[in-house]
C-alpha cells in the first residue's frame, strides 16, 4: 500500500524566512516551483504585477487582475505582520566566508533586473505560491513586495563560485537555460549547446520536463550526435515524492530533441530501456510518471544490471531522501544526478586501467552501450544548513552483481569527477563544493548500505 506524503495545499499556510547569512539553499526559484530551504509546490500564474522599485516597468494589467493584485498584497501584508520578523546582524560575510547578493529577473519584454547587495538587506520573507517581501537595513519595518508570477528567476549569487553554470554560460544562461542555476545541475556542455532542436543535430540540448502541479520532473543533457543521454538530474523532497499513481510504461521518443532514440532502437536488441530518473521516483501524477518514459531519460542496459544492482541503488536513493533511518540527518532536499559513460573515462583501478567508456557493440547498431553507470547525490538539511555528498559507480555487466554491500560501489564526488570529466554540483559556492566533494563515503552518515547493518 502506497503512503501519501503531506502536500502543502495552502499557499499562505507558512512563511519561510531566508536570513541574509543563509541564502544559498534558496538558490533560485520561479513561479512554477518554489525552491527555498524546503521546496513547496505552488503556482502564482494567476497573480499580477508586484510592487516594483522606481524605474522598473511591467506591462499593465486588466481591472480584474489589478483587483487580484491588491488582494494578494493585502494577504501578504497581513500574513507577514502576524509572524516574528528577525533582522540578521551583522550583514557582513557569513561565518563560512560566503557573501551573498540577490538579483531578480522580471518577465517583461526588456528582461528588466533589479539587484540588492548583501549589505542593504535585512531579510527576505517568502509566502509559498504567492510571492516574497524584501526588507532593508535602513528601514526594516518597510518592504518591497514581489509576486512570483512576474519573476523570471532569482539569483542568490555567492563569491568564489567560478565554475558555476551562470559563470560559464554567461548572460545567455537565464534566457536560454533558465533552470541551469539549480543545485542538482552538473556543469552543462556550454561550448556545444543549442537552445532549440533546430540545427542541433551535432550539438547538445538541455531538456526540462515539468508539470503544472509538481514543477520540474527532471532535467537532462542530450547529445544529438551520439544519440545519447549525458546526464539526468532532479530533486527529491516532500513536495514531489507523493505516491498517487501507478507506473504507466509509456515508452516513447522525445519530440524535443533533434535526434531522439526510438522504440525501434531497442526492439529485439537484448537490452532494456534503462531509466535514469526512475518511474518510482515520480508517482505524484499520471502526467509526471509518463514523462519518465521518454527515451532521452534512458540508456541501453543489460537487464541483469537494470533489475539488479541499479534497481537496488535506485531504492536506496529514495530511502535516503524520504526515510530518516537511512541518513544521520533529516533530508529536506536530495539533489540527484544519474548517468552512464558515453565517452572515455580516466585510467583508474576502478576501470581495470581501461579508458573505454562504451562497449564496442552497439544497441541495434545505433545506440552506445555504456560500460559504467553512476549516480551523484547531494543531501541538504535545513536545520543545520549543511550538505553531504556521495557517489556510486557501477560496472555495466550482463551478469548478476552482489547487492549486499552497496558501500562497495560508493566513491567520493571528486573520484567520480576524475572518472567522468563532469563537474557535479558546480553551482555550490566553491568553499562548500570542495568540502562535500572531497568527502569519502561516510557510512556513519549514509546508513544501511552494508550487510552488517
């Protein structure tokens, strides 16, 4: 029997306060999926223009929407006034050495932005599904109010984050790849990306699957030239791990990419269509579950691996994200990357000193067959504002592999980056990224993965 997790249904049921020394977890969010400390589903698409600073111009609204705006702002004001307001002092760098600033991008035709340096901010209060109130040090009793429906995205930038996607891709990031700021994203192939499938036959594409009710289902980078998935990434948290439907088995080509794998590529091939974001991780709705069956979210897998070791690790990831018995700290958000090798890997003992990342045999003479499958996990706990990371590296074999000691497959994120050449969790500030990625698999934190437990 499936367990229904609590769903936040009232957009004003709670107010989350993001203090200036704790802005990293908020990262960036939009109106379709609010990603603060503990992401809450919400949608303010029917909302209207926010109260904006002088010089910011948003197109006019019809009378009905103007009334809705006033009502929403009244709710924001009344709800916020009922909560305790805390001003964080001093407003200098946080104890970990990070400094922060907030930049808001609007959905107007001019892509207007407004930026607030850290030293000007008192605190920011969020109303899930509606908007936020920004308070300033020079007048902490007054605020500027913003509705999520009029915001393209919000950046909480940190100093010393030179390898972040927004640093690498530049000013085109938020227009062409507006989700690439998210903490689950690896570094994208910024030198070989196409923002659309037109003319992308020899380039990579970033594809984002989402639903109106539950936000982003997963994101992926697809290599059209190789007809292969480079990685799939997604989040697991209380708002998107409900169990409300069954597996749909709706396998299909992906119309969003220039060159998709097809059902014919797998028919009678001897390989399974192996999920990266698994069906069991997305059971909130029928629509959400069906999105996991796009073939761009899959790699050819021997069924012995797909239904054995890989399936066991998929279950472990869900347990890490949803069961407090499996990690030393409660998991508010699990950031997940899953992938397989589609190019050479580093020479290393794990790979028998081989650099081949794919088998010579192709799936139906078209699709690459990876030699290795892997996953990278980033655990966030809101109460302590801490991150922990672990990776799993598996050889893709046609024979059964042992699953009693899953710790045998655990490695550090640094080791995984060495093997794959992919920069994981690059959007973390460097001081945090370096610490969590160097961390050896800590079995006191990541529990229940050995047969002795």
